[in-house]
């Protein structure tokens, strides 16, 4: 169907009569919704009614538009997904006051994003479907089965909440308001987030327990101190459109490919070598180890680098475990390292268990100035650099010094890895210091 | 030429190459790299990626988008799967093509955010009300995440159902060398779409195992979607005959295709009396243990399930021929061992587990073979 074909319908309703209790406000609101769609003359195939849960959630079944009936409180999330996927659609959410409570965060975020959805709140101050329990909009003092002595909670002002958080269109009235269909039509044709809070009667429950009638309903907002009528109408960029506009610049750009590393100078290794570098966050432990890892890959070896750090990345320990092997590394863990490079007190503290399982064949390198830890492995304190090495390069220096002592990889491979990465010059200088 | 990459990258590329057009997620270690990559990459293809306000919204947006024609994916870890629960049921009930990545971490609740675990094996299978089947695929290497994600999209599309990619912190975040030839270009099918002008109901219950053609929200054919018990037109119903057919259909759609869905890597040795079984990251230690044992003259077979749900019962039955003992290794209290016991009630099943944040080691597996 092309965009120019506009199907004008006399009614967007289907033949099925509403199932609501006599006097329930849901039916009249839906009649207004129907009138609004007729007025706006939107192709029914471009309209989706996203219904929440509750008596109001039954609504989608009575309309000849697209219909989406999901979970309690989550209608706004489906509506957001639909609008993001198909911005050309008119997306209308039908939700009860109960739904706005359980789905409160979605309401806030949708308003804040200004996603192009119209939210019609069927606000009968209680959970109609489950027996009239109190909701977030139940007025203070009102009696419900769950507030038998009167509601103690302050009702939520939905309109003020979404208005202050960026909604484009906000209106409050009642199901008896003659202007309701005009306001709905206005809301669905205003780009951005719109909310209409429609006060109405739940004749089965709320009216049973509280003195409520058409006239008291009209006074209700006044008594609550809530604004009524058109509260806000302020166009702001609609999110789905804004997203597409913002992303237009990257569209068509090539996807990021994984890092490809050639084999420069094959190095033969008899068996897997397992090395652990243990230092502190901020000590560039991971990036230094990464340089070593890439040098091994450039040497045609198979490598894995596994990292451990606390959730607070910039404090505490930072451990990098390297497995360098002549063939694919199947097991990326380290039961007993062949070598450890200890770069800080944090690192030593975290390495106790590993140092314990190492035997006399293992080698432990300790950065300049650190104490030698207890271990059966051969401990080799690393000499301080002969030339000046920046503080944040001491980790790389110690690691390179250890690689030199272990004769693990040729210097040329380390230099080639440095050359390919960032901060090449500084890293090359540090490698030179370690090999001096 | 080797790649120096990780499992998250493989999953993201798998998704992009499978034609993913919509992603929504919420930050959580160790799944955040997938979220960040999708936000950076998807707009390049014209797709939409968004950080949602929470996991409930993330999967909700995906479901809305998927039913509007998008190929949708979300990614999280155990705590997020908990919040997905109700919507996973919606995706089953509404027959939504959807890929859900679970990058497992250790333990219940917040658990160990940066610690590896495999404890969501049963959780993803039974994680929503009703007990209906889902498909869960577990890549056994970082590179396999690519092909498995493609397959997940393929199955999600063709079966109109949520499909999980079950991976873990270690496979996702450990940087590793990959031979680019290891990426499997698994073919990705498409959902069958309703032909405009043909009679249409959003759902079909007969034959029970058939997948109904889809019409999207916004298409010329008006479509209804619902998570409530419904008839074929997606209207609410309590008619027992219809309700029974609907629920039988949701089971049959997956169960009757088990032979097609089952997927495992078998490495069988004639005369082996021991079978080693492990999925996901633990299969690495398993393969190493098999190598070591065979080098020492031991005869052992191994099986690595990729489809953990459905359990690859056919491959398992074949691997069990002549076997007297099965060793199942995993990073949880023995959740897959349970399934193996159901398939092999007369064979000794030894469960090797680890829950201290370290990987099961080859030594641990070899010791269980003594
Ligand atoms: C997650 C979840 N919790 C609870 C329910 C039960 N439930 C059904 S309808 C409803 C409240 C509906 O109230 P409201 O949104 O005000 O709609 P109304 O029936 O008043 O139109 C509840 C709590 C549910 N369906 N899902
Ligand atoms: S229970 Fe209340 S909300 Fe539900 S249909 Fe009856 S009057 Fe309307
Ligand atoms: Mg209500």
C-alpha cells in the first residue's frame, strides 16, 4: 500500500460490542478514540493500538487497526520498539492507572525521550480487573479493598510528571468531556510523546466504595489540586526521527572488523608457556601484557589473554594471564604458571595462591623496589632501568625485562608489536630500556 | 594471518551478518561489550540500537520491533535474564522471532560480576511460567559464537520463537587468537511472511508443529498480537479445545523438530568406556583432557553439546554405545549432568563441578576418569 492511498473510514471499530460493566468509563473513552481516528483520517493499517493489561487492556479487540496486547505495565516498551522500527506508524497506548504504576519508569523514560507515542490513561483510580484494589492514582482517603480504612498514599499526578519530564502534549479531563475526541486527535497528530489522563468511573468497584458520580468526577481534579485541560503542548524533536537524523552520518560506514595480525617471523615453542602479570589498576598491566600478546601473535603463536580486576576498574589489583602456545589454546586457565611478573603490592597480594603452587622450575620476576614474596620458584628481582622510564611505563619495562630474561620472544617481535599499537614511540623507548 | 579478538566480537559480527536490525540492552558485566558494539555498529547498517531504561524495557522494545518486521537481539547476564522472565513468556506465547544472549556470570543475585559461571543452563530453559520449550545454543569457543549467533537468528526466524545464545564471561571477554577460517557461515533463513491478499489469521494451530506465516504491525494486512491465551485470530479465549490446541502447538513447534535442532560435536573413539561431556567454555578443558588422556594411551570419547536445549539426545545416545562411565564437567552444581542422567539412566554419571570463579581444569577432568 503506497503512502498516498489514504483509507478514510467511517469507523475504526469492528462489529464486536464492548464487554465492560454498565456505566464503566472505558466504552465512552474508546468511542472518543474511534471518533478521533475518524477525524485524523489515518490509514488503519498505519495505526497500532498497544493495550496494557486490565479491563482497559481488552480494548484492542474492538478496533480494526493493528493490535498489540502485551504484559502489565510494559505496553510503553512495545510501543517504543514499534515506533523505533516503524516511525511512520501512529502508535497509541491504552493503559489503566494500574499500568502506569507498575510501568512507571517506562512512562518517565518515554516522556523524557519524547518518543512519538500517544498514551491514553483510562484512569478509574483502581485496579478494575482484579477487584478494585488501590492504584497509584487512588485519591487520599478513598476506600478500596486494599485501603479499607481509606488510602494513606498521595495520588500520583501523571500529567505533571510527564510534562515536567519533556512530554510534547499533555491533557487531563474526564470520559464525559465532549472535547475528548478532539484532544485525542490533536495528541496523535502532534509529533512526540503525548499523554491524556482521562478520569472515569469504575462502576463495579470504585463507585461502590466511594461516593462517586459524573459530577464528583469533574470536581475530583480540583480537589486533588491537579491541573486540567490542555496542560502542555510544546513540540520537541521526536525520538525515532531524531535517532535516524543523528545516525544518518554513520550510515553506510564500514563495520568494525576484528584485529587481524600477520605472522612476521615465526618463533617455535616446544610447549605452551603460561605467564601471569600481576599489578595494580592504572599501572597499564593489561595494555603491557597485550603488547606482549600481540608480539607472540606476530610470531605465529596462539595466544589467549584473560584478565581479572575488581568492578572498580581504576583501583585495586589488575591481573593479566597469558597463554602462549604452538597450537590452539584449548584451556585458557592457568593451573600453574611458568612465570609470574609481580608489578605492585596489590599484585603480590593477589598472587599468593599461584606463588604457592609454583615449583623450582617456575620463575618469578619482581619489579624494582618490591619485596621478594615467599615461593618455591626462582625469584629474580629486576634491576631498575639504567635510563629514565616514566612511572606509568614501569609495568611494561618489568614485563619486557622478564621476557628478555626468559628469552621468550625476540626483541624484534616486541618492537613490531609496539610499532603497530598506539603510543608507539614511548613503548619502543621502554622496550629499548629493558633490552639495554 | 590470525585475528586477535574475543567472543563478544564474534557474537556481534554474527548478529550483524545475520541481518540483525534492532538491538536493545541494558549495561551489565560481562554483556556490556555486546551492547556497546551494537550501539556503535548497528546504525551503520541502518538498524536501530538503544540502551533501554532496564532489562524489562530492553526485551519489550525488542519484541515490539520484532513484530514490526525487525530482526531483534538483546544481550544480558543472569540478573537481566531474571528481569526478562515475563517477557520471555510473551515471546513464546506471541511467537516472536528473538535472539537473547546470556553472558553468564557466577552465582545467584548480583553474584560475581566479573567471574565466570555456567549456572544459567536450567534457568534459561525454565525461566518463565508455563514450562514451554525454548531453544538454547551454547558456543564452545569464541569463534563459534559467530556461527552460533547466525544459527540463533536462523532458528528464531524460522520457528518464530526466542532463541538463546548461552555464553559466559570467559568466552566473551578473553582475548584469543582465531583462525578466520573457524568462522562458520551458517545459512540464515527468514520468517515466512503472509502473502498480501491471502486469507490471514495471525496464528495457526494445525498442523501443531507448523509455524504460522507472519504479518507485521504496519503491514497492509491488519495483524493482532497477544500474550493472553488466544484463538487463531488472536482474540482472547477460554474455549478448552482452542486453548488445548494453542498450548500443544507451542510445544510441538519445537519438540517435533528436535532432530533438526539438536547440535553437538562428537569425538568418538572405538572401544572407549569413558565419555566426557562439557558445554561452553568448559569444553576447552575437556578437549585438552581428551588429548592428554589419549596421549597416555587411554581410550576416551567426548561430546560437546551446542544445542543444550534441546539436549542432543541422539548424539548422546550414539556416544554412549559401550560406555560405562560419563564425566560431565561444568561451572555450576551439576546442571547438565542431570540431563545426561535422564538420557543414560544405567550408566555411571560423574559430575565435575567448580564454583569458585576459576575454570574446570583438564587435570580435574582427567582425575575423574581414573
Ligand atoms: C505482572 C502482573 N501482575 C499482576 C497482574 C494482575 N493484574 C491484572 S489487571 C491488573 C490491574 C489493572 O488495573 P488498571 O491498569 O488500572 O486497569 P483497569 O482494569 O482498571 O482498566 C493487575 C494487577 C498481571 N496481569 N501481571
Ligand atoms: S470492573 Fe470496573 S473497569 Fe472493569 S469493566 Fe467493570 S466498571 Fe469497567
Ligand atoms: Mg484502573
